[in-house]
C-alpha cells in the first residue's frame, strides 16, 4: 500500500531534491494536500451507504458519512423496494452541521419510521500517514498524477516564498513558476483523461474542469 511517505519521496526525486535542501518536508506536505484537493474535486471516491430511519418526518438528522464531500443521489426506500432517485432542491435538500448531515424533505414523499435511505456520495481520498489517515484509498492509477500535481504545487509554493525573500534572483522565481505551470497543466490533463476512461454512466455532480465547476 502506497503511503504519504512514498508520495513525498517520489516528489522529492522528481524535483531533484532528495535531501530536501530546497523543498522542505513541510512544503511538500502542503503541496500534496493541494494536489489531493484538486483530485477530490475531479475524481472523488463514489460510495454508497444505507440508513434505517428511527422515526418519520420531513427533517432527518443523520451522522454524516466519513469524509463526505457532498451527496450525489438519494433514494427513499420502503421495504426492499429501491424506489426512484429523488430530485434535489425539489424533493429534498441538505446541509452539513458539525459532524452531522441534516436532510429536509420538501416534496410529497415524506419518510416514515423504518424507511431506508440509500445515499450515494462523493468522498475525499486519503493517504496513510497524512493528516492522521490510517489507510490509503488512492487508486494506484492516480499515484503518478498526484506526484506530478504535488511537484507542481511545490514549485509554486517555493516560488512564492522566494519572491518574498530579499536578494532572490528574479530568473529563479520565473523558472519555478514556469515549471509549476507546465506540471499543473499536465496534472489537469491527466485527471481529465482518467475521468474519460472511467466506467460509462458517470453519476451527476462532478466537475469536469474549471469551467464546468462554475456552472
């Protein structure tokens, strides 16, 4: 299983700084977080969970699924019948509250006690050893992309720090910014390609690129 330490070491080698003399461990750690945030936006984990409701009513407070970013779809099930997917904003809405998830049913279908909710949701990726994660959820196919994205963000962070340091040569900052631009562009392209080769029938709710994320 690939760990954060493995990714950190690969990024340091890509940056030709295995000893960490130019890119500190802390800087690379933050760079990996930034790259993971982009990955979570473009290619999050898609998970499903079911909850049995103890009581009926339009408002249903639930424990939020672990690492949940947002809901993709919601089915109100009665017995073993799967039911149809409910329409967001028309039949239901939700909001996060502390560690919980508050669902509000605004349409004709109101849950009863004993009904089941099937929630499909987007979840963030984890790397063992980063921010207390005990396991890695990142598919092996994404690892090289993450290394490239992490290296791009590391160059950008380093360039920003150098630009604020007295006596830094302008050409050094320019060189780092150019490397960062190329690597992050390649990272974005790789994520788009990975998305295209996913199984057909990708669920709604995902941003394909920066422009799509704004719509």
